[in-house]
């Protein structure tokens, strides 16, 4: 799908504030409400907009620890990779899972309420998964930048 200036504005504004009303969105991009809504629906149907969500503060909800886990598997056969991805999909604390190239097969972003709960998840649900050869972890000390989404180009 090719995007014009208005589509890109819509994407940028909704990424910034997914709760913006269609009337406000239309006003900001210089359209009336009905054609703006049609454009939003077309962007959703094309897959450019994948969903809407609230950005939650982990610490407020008791998740004081964020950890990045580097996972190496014994086998990189597609069935083994898919089995690992399916396994971590069932672990709620794993918030992101990215397959990498090189020495490490996956990097996971994990949240936990405290060190004990992280250790329990690590030793009972992650390292025990079939085909896991090793897991190296790094705890986040501070987050200086965390932006949702992607940079939307301007025309």
C-alpha cells in the first residue's frame, strides 16, 4: 500500500494518541469525519494499523524489574524455532521475543515483580524449555528512551 501525506499524518497522530476521536483526527489532518474514518478503516484493513492499546507503567503495576534474556538453542531447525516461540508465547512475563542472527537465537524482554519471581520464571519455565542450550540475562538499570511504534515519515 502506498501512503499519501494524509495517511502518514493519520498514522503518526494515532500512534501518538490512539484514543483520539475521529472528529479530532479529521480536524488535525484537514478532512471531515466520514472520509477520515474511511481512511482509518482502510489503514486497519491493509495492516498498517495493527491495533490499539493503553501504555501501562510497569512500576505502578508492581513490575519493578525488566530483564533482557539472550537465548541460544541447541537446534535451529524451523520446527525447533517455532516450538520455542510457542513456548515463550505462553509465559506472560515475556513481553517481547525477537529471533536474531548470529550466536544468539532469541532476545526476550521480560518483566518481573522482583528478583525472586524472575528467578522462578527463569528456572522453572524458560531454561527448562526443550532445546534451550543457554540463557544469559542482563537487568535493566535505567531506561532513558522507550518509544512505542516506529518513526513515521513526513512528506
